[in-house]
C-alpha cells in the first residue's frame, strides 16, 4: 500500500491514538498520553511553527514526526525534527517521507540548522547520515524499578534549607520560573535556551497535564527556591522532567536531596516505574542517577544538518 504523510488531526481520536502507539513502540521508556499530545498541539507559540505529522498506510498510522523552531533560543534559524516509525513497519518509505516533509516545513519558516535525535542503532544512524546529518552529542534513557528499588534513606536538609513541594507555589509559581530559567541557562544542550516569557512558561510547563505538583520537590533557602526535581506522572509511571540547582547553591548536595525526596514521595503515592533522561556528558547527574539505582536502557544521538 502507498504511504502518505499529513498533519496530525487533533480532532481525530484515531490519529492521536496512532501517534501515541507508534511513539510507545519506538520509545517505550517515555510516556505520552492524549492529554499531553493535545497540550503540545494547543500551546505551541506561533513563532515555533510547530508541526506534528503522521505517516499513514492503509488507514493506519505507522510513523510520526514533530518539528518546530527553537523559539526560546537567542540564536535564530534553529529547527528540530524527531521522527519515529513503528519498528515492525520500517522499510516502507515512511521515515524518508516524514523527514522530507518536516525539512520542507522548517526551511519554509527560516530554519538554517536542523537538529534531530536518533536512536543509537546502526540502521537509524545510517539513515540520518545518508540525509546529510552529522552526529554530535548523545543522551541516555534511564529506568528504575521504583516499586522494588532500595532508595537511599531520606535525610534532613542542611541548615538554612527547607524541603517543600511545588504545590506550595500553586498560587504564585513565578519563583519556580526564575529557578527554571537559571538552571536551564547552562544545561548541556546543542541549543541555548532562555526563559523570558513567564506566561508562556506557565501555559507550557506549569500547566502540563502530567506535572505532579505534590511529587515535585523543592529546596528553599534564603526565602527562595534553590533546587527542584520536577515530577511527571501518569498512572503508576513517574518521570523526572528536570532536576536542577541554582548556580549560587551548587556543591551542597541539593540535587540529591530533592530528587530523593521526590522519589520517596512517588513510591508512597503508588508509582512503580521511574524513568529519566541524562545527557551523556553530564557526569555529575549520571552519578546521582546511578546512586539511586537507575540503569541506562537506551541512547539517542543528536544529529545536525546545515541547510543551504
């Protein structure tokens, strides 16, 4: 049958279900839901020119792509595209068609440099390289059997530090926005990020359907948040969205403190599976995750292509 590529239709349940099914088959260590897919579609800012695509064969979604411009970066012209195909339906041209369609979309909106995450497998890497992409940094997916893991015991915070949760900031999350902007400014990445639009941050991150305020642990010192571990949950699954410490308070073990607190809260709340992502060059965070018992289950490589 012929494979066609078109935009994901947010009002078509079969499209949403197919998008999620393919993503879970290709990335079983990351969870998606109808709510999270619709959230992403609804809240992408106009200057991101975001697009979600599906490859369809005989009425069935067999591949997906998401593309957009890095609107939070101070450097213009940077775009990203991530393509995933049902592992049982490769070799039918879906991936190539998705890449070409996404590239044309990004190029039409001014992209001059494209970034794409590619699973670290020979076939996938060869696919990217044939299309002019070159490998750069890599990142790991990690898993933890939270139901049976032996977590480090909870400990008291150091003097002058108080443990709280994001729920304590429900009425005014701006202090957490400031902390997120601080930690994101030097997070390992190919694309520099600047959080400057508070309202956009609230809509995209604070109102994310998987964000769990009660399980997101926050360390407070000197009257402001100085470290946090962001928790996303769906059913009995738990994912760390971000663990970071303000630059003024690093080297005091606060990242371990908040992540351990969040993991203990998550297990007590009935979460049984935990996952996270970790830049391969971020040795300190890899060491922290190993300390908790996380194990690397897959790796992605960031590929880059210059246009024109």
